[in-house]
């Protein structure tokens, strides 16, 4: 099998295991490179060793011999309940779930974007925008964008955006969190008049 | 004579502490937070895709301004309420709000289709609350025994117990043993980021001051339970609309539960027993209770076609699982499920240390938690039965409305913890990791347990070595530390058992 074929067969689990492998190597080597004292070094290295060996075994599990392969691949569950009842539930859920994909703005314009990917990408953008400009003014934009994409009624989307903004504002007001200030942009001067009004109330 | 006097004084002391716990549970605002938690739990449990772990995880950082007792009781009430709330969606739209309510769909939904939705919901409310109520009493009664066990543990035992807990979870949850161990070790490994516990060495911070305090375990809980669950929810196709009408009678439903006392008690025992096993939550207990009822009543049962016992059994098991899972969580810091993992996070976040402290100096708080569980089950009947007429509205909420709100609350909640952007980033990164861990059968609970117990395990590991002058023999000394030795044997048995299983089976076959 060529490397290209193997690359094509890689699943997200393989990617995850490679990430864990790299991470464990960092946790094994960094204490030596940075000369950590024993009481700061032993425990992370012990746990990293388990992650390293385990991830490696899982990565090459299809090539492991005999008993070792069985142990790595075999699923163990000491509290196995009636699987027929669980299968029945899964079957009914599948029947109940609509087969048609969700209505999205993208699909209406002929673009096929996976719903989970959209959720993660939009949340990531929300995180970075929140970091740069503060969550207060970014939150309604995120909620509106998300609800618009999934074709939620505009009134509901706007209502949710307002509700989310109010929640963020309450965090600023009562927990004194600087959510109106980002690492790049600072919108706090805009809030001063609102703060005065709330203070008077 | 002397022994009798000692026993009598101990009993009086226990009674005093229980009274103190009762006063705390009934005091204001504690009882108010309990009611809020219960309502919130019912609503969150009824929303398809949102269960108690998600609800508790997003509420967790919001409890920061509360006192420890109110915060923990709020979380326990959400947990308890969500157990009942999950059955609403299961019965009305055949889509369980929580995984623990999945078994309820088997007979609950057919009952609703036969025009008995109110009966099914009333059965669920009554069975869940009745057994939850009984289980809370059992929990209070067995506490004195737990106290003795907990106080016998020292540093080496606590370190080994954390390792045993993670090992046990790997064989209780689905998936291979190696996957579970990797997940648990990864959690422990990530918990070491930040300033060292015994020496002030910044570890794996790479010059970033934001990482000096490490990755908050609360952020990890939010990522693993709330964000990952939202990713799962985004992937799910829209639930087909239900055409169920709320027919039937609430009164008949309540009376049905009392017609089957054996079913109710059996479900309660199964729920509480399975709840005590680390890693096995209400999903397991409800299916086991259902399967047992279907087996023992097979002769006259119509299971799968709307048999009320098919609702009583899983619903009667779910709330006792809450009580059962509190035993390993509060006594040893080993959570029994995702929800108790979040609860454990809540305890630690508010400075309540599971184990000797909660069963020693802070015993009144432990009793207050147990008593609030007892009270919340009374409230479930009152609140649960009164929400039945409006229950269907909750299940009609579009999941795409829920997702952005949960994402916003998750991010803001994570930022609230330490005003640290790394915590928010951790929610995002660990959320994605959690999504794939669930997809490929890696135990999320083992990971979370690792990240929550990491600092405790590391501290006790080094404290043990300090006691022994650096010798690892302290963990393997059957004469001076028999408990520690037994825990080591337990870990070895769990880890080596699967390797020996094929040989043992072959030998048994031959004989």
C-alpha cells in the first residue's frame, strides 16, 4: 500500500492519536530540556509515558500480534446491559429523526457546508473576535450569524442576540468582567452612559 | 459500659450534625437555589440534546459568587431535576433529553401514542421522585459507615485511589482498556501544566503567563461536556415534529406506580447500586432496570408496546443513581458519571475537598447535600406534575436556537473563572477533542477525572514519597499499609485482568 493510500485512509482518530503522541513527547522532553527539579518532573513524565505508549499501540493496533492485538482492540465493559433494548432505542431514534438535511443559508445558495464544521468555525471566529474586541459587541453578531445561517426566524434570531448581549452585559455589571474590552479594541467608553443609567435605576 | 457510652455519644454527635445539615438545607438562600436548580434541571433535561452534564457545566462558573453550600446544592438540584426532565422529551417526542432517559422511550412513547401521555409523564415523575426520596434516606443512613471508611485513607491511599478510579472507569465505560487509560493519563498529563505543586517551577508554560495557573479544570469540564455536546447536537438531523397530544390522566398515572411496588423498589436498588460504581451513570442503570423488569415480567408484559412497568423501571432507577453516584464522589472524589464529574469540579472550585474533610470538619455540608437531595425529590413531584400540561412546549425548541446560547455561556463562563483567555481557548480545543473522543469511544469521564484529580494525585504521590523517604515501597507494604496494598492489587487486577482473560477462559473450557 502506498503512502498516498494510507494518507487517504487516515481518520480523525489517527490525527487525534498523532497529536497525542506529539504532545506526550513534548511532556517527556521539555522537563529534561528545561531542567525541571525532580518533584516537578516525575509525575508529568510518568503520565506522558502512558499516553505515548498507549497512543502508539492504538495507532499501530492493526499490525499488533496475538494477545497484545486482542487486548488493545477488544472492548471491555463490565456493566453491559441488555443490548437489544439499546438497539431498539437507536432504531426508533433513527426512524424519528428526519432524513432531510437542515435548512441552511449555504444550502439555499448551493454551498454544502457540514453543520458541525460551521458550528466549530463560527465559534472559533467568535473566540478570536471576542479576544480582539471584547465579547460584548461580538456576541450579538455571532448569534445573529448563527441563527441566520440555520434559517431561524429573524425575530427569534434578533431576540436571542439581544438576550445574549444582556447576559454579557450583566456579567460586566455584576461580576465586573472587562468583556467590553478586547486585546486590540476597547469599547468600554461606549458603555459609560449605559452604566450611569443602570446606576441611577 | 464504656463502649455503650462511646457509641451513644457518637450517635448524638451524628444526630447533631444531621440537624445542622437540615438547618443549612432549609436556610435561605440555600433552599431558594435548590428550587432554582430543580426548575433549571427540569427545563435543561427536557430540551433535546441538553442533559445534566451540559447544564451543570455551563452553570458551574456562574456559581462563583455563591457560597459553597448553595453552589453545590444548586448543582445537585440541577442533576436531580434533569433526570426527570429528560423523560419529558423521551415520552413526548421519542427523543430523550438526556441519555439516561433513552430507556424510557421504549414504553413511554408508545403510551403517549395511545393517548396516555399524561399517565406516562405522571408515572415518570412519581417513580423518579419516590425512589429518589427513598435513596436519599438510604444515603443518610449509610453515611456513618462511609465516614469510618473515608477516615482510614492517607496520602498513599488517595494517590492510589485516583489511579484505581481512572483504571476502573476504563473497564466500566465502553471502548478498549488502552483507550480508557490513554484518556485518563492524558487528563493527568494536562493537569500538570502550570506552576508545580511542590516547587514553584513553571511547567509547560513556554513563557505564557496565562498558563502559569494551568488549564482550569472547570474550563475542561465546560469544553468536554458543553461544547463537545453542542458539536454533537449540530451534527444531528432535525427531530421530526411530534403529533402527540397530551391525553390521559395524571391521577391514574400516579396510582399506577403504587400498583407495582416490587418494580419500584427493584429499580431503586439497581439505580443506587450501579450509581455507586465509578464511571457507570444513569444510562447504564436505566437500561439494566428496564431489562430486568422485562425479563422478570415477560409472562404478562407488553414491553415495547406501552407497558407502564417499562416506564416505572427506568424512571425509578434514574434518581437513585444520583444518590448512589454521590457516594464515590463525595467520599473518595471519584465521580460515577459525567454529571458527578462536574459536581466534583464544583466542590473543588468552592474549596470543598472530597474525602476526610467532607466527612470530618465539613460533615454538616455533606448532610445538607443529602438532605437537599431528599427535599428536591419532594419538589420534583410538585413541580413535575404541575409542568406536565406545558411539557410539550419545551420539546419543540429548535436545537439551532440552543447551540449559540450555550456557546456564548460556555465562553463567558470560562472567562469568568480567572479572566484568562487560555481558559476560553481550552473550552474550544478540549471541546473538539471531546467530540472526537466520544466518537471513537475514548472515555471522556476518565479524561475529566484525570484533569480534576491530577493535582490531588500528584500532591499525594509526592507526599507519600516524602513520608517514605523517597521509597516506592510505601505503596506495596501489606503489613503497615494493608489498604494501600489492596488498592495496588486492585489496580493490577484491572490492568492485567484483560490480558489473562483469554488464558483463564481457555483453562476453564478445558476443565
